[in-house]
């Protein structure tokens, strides 16, 4: 005949069941920790994999250009992360306001038809400006970065959060250019010019003559193609009279340094010479040896403003 369990036996049974549940819970917590570590490792590996194999990926997609491939190699830059997200067609990223309002990176929006000039212009602008993200409106600028109650950057949102999701972290500051806030060129255009070059008056010496060796203004020596040529802001301005006029202003290009120096009296917004002379702005001279960034303006590929100099 079955004897009913005593109170002591019931307590022992409950203790065993409780201990078994504790052991199961500890095991599950251990597995969760292990999985979290594995996921984190996979994210980092995924980012490194796409960085190392980006050339192969780019060749298979019409969205990729060679210049974007080079930007992708700037792994921990905002421009590199943005290009990675677009190149890999991440629907989650592409649906966000931060990507919808982004026109591109400065480095991918135009081209130059002379290799030497391309290097000079890239040196003049600097790497930060070449990797600047261009937004159509201020709403796009705000979407890229959010802040906590103390004013610190919230690394879990915006472009920072998307970068973290692929194992990358933005190092330091990055430039963002808002087209609707740029003070655009207000003059006319060269008549019957398909590139819509700006009708800037030639510089004049005190004697009224144009300086010897003056070639053109930098803003008119870049070429725009396709959607970049036809793009207009809500106010009706194109990229040349907004973005590139903002970057170069009336930067003058001369054939030689000696000719450039003879024209000092009519240089207000800087000048470059094809033999390496550089005046950043009136009264500010850049001396020393020429130093090129890893990204530079190039003619040979014919479609982008900057590619990597190796």
C-alpha cells in the first residue's frame, strides 16, 4: 500500500526541483552570454570581410563605382560606413531618413580631366572635405547624429548606430555639408555651355589686363555628369553653384608659380599653380613639399572626382 509522502519528503522534492531549475537557468544564461559574444564577433568579422573583399563585391553591382570602393577602405570614417550601407543594399538603412536625404560623398560627385590638377585640388581641399557627406536638407544632417540629455553623441543611433551594427566605429569628427544652407553663387552662367559653368569675370591686374598664365577658376575646371549635372536644390540651384562654389569659391588656377606670384594683387580666394604653388587665401601661403592624400582627383577613370593614390 502506497504511503503518502511526509512533509519532509515534499520539501526535499521541492528542493531538488528548485535546484534543477537553478541549474537550467545558469546553463541558459551561459549560453546567452556565449551567443552574444559570438554575434559580436560575427559582426566584426562581417565588417572586415566586406572591407577586404569589397573590390569583388563592387564589380558585381551597378551601384558601386571605383571611387566608392576606395572610400570603403576608409573603414572607420562616416563616408566609408555610408558607402558600405548603400553598397550592400541594406534595406533597413536605405529606408532611413539619413540615407534618403544624402546625395553622396564629395569625393564621388564630380571629376577632373587632368591628373596633376586633380592632385593639387585634393591637396587644397584636404581629406576631411573630400570625405564630407552631402545632404540635401538640414533634416538629413539631423538624422545622421543624435545626442543624449548631456549633449554627448548617442552612439546607438543615427550613422553611429548603423556603423556599430557592422562592427565599425566612427573615429573623431566628420564633415556634413547641407546644400540648402549653402550661400550659392548668384551670377550667371557661360552661354551655351552644357556644363553650366559659372560666368565669373577674369581677374584683372591694376593695369586692367588679365594676369599671364591664368587658366580658369577651379570651380569651372571640374566636370559634372548624369544626375549630378541635372540635380537642383529646392531653390533651383545646381551642384556647381552650391557645393563646389562653396568648396572652391574663386580659387584661381595658374600655369606656373612665378606667374601666380605676379598676380597677387588680384588673388582674393586663393590660387594654385600646376607646378605646385599654393595660396590658401589672400595673404596665406602654403610652403614646403607637396603632400598627397590617399584620395586624390584623377582623370584616368573619367567618372569620379577622387580616387586613391597609391
